C-alpha cells in the first residue's frame, strides 16, 4: 500500500513540475508572439485553460495544453489570445485582428 501511495505522490510531483515548465514555455512563446505583432503581453502571465491528450507527429501521446493570455496594442485595449502546446512544441496560436 505504501508503494502505491509513493508512486501516486511521485506522479503528482512530476505532473506539477512538468506543468510549471510548460507554463514558463508558454510565457516565452506568448511574449514572442506579442512582439512579432508589435503588441505587449499584459501582466506577463498566461493561464492554462484546457488540458487533454494529443498525438505528436510520431504518434506518441503527449499532453495538449491550451494557454490563454491577453495582449494590448496601445495599453488601453485588451485582446484575448491563446496558444496550444503539444508537449513542448507550439501547435497553434490565435491573436485576433486589431487596428493599430
């Protein structure tokens, strides 16, 4: 019984560390995307809104996470954006059209 509990605890710890690593990756990617379109990443943070399983190009199962974040063109407006991470790779992203 103790072995099963220890295994569960190790899995939870691994998932938490992996989630923190992917969150940091999403912050970097969100900042890069915002910079590419001359936008400012607001609050320097992103939030994971969805988590499910997906397959990469080789057919391996990985976590597919959707992160949401906000950007601004002039500091007064907020544009709701998102990006998808499959494992550690950027799968897709969306930044809505805006007027400069």
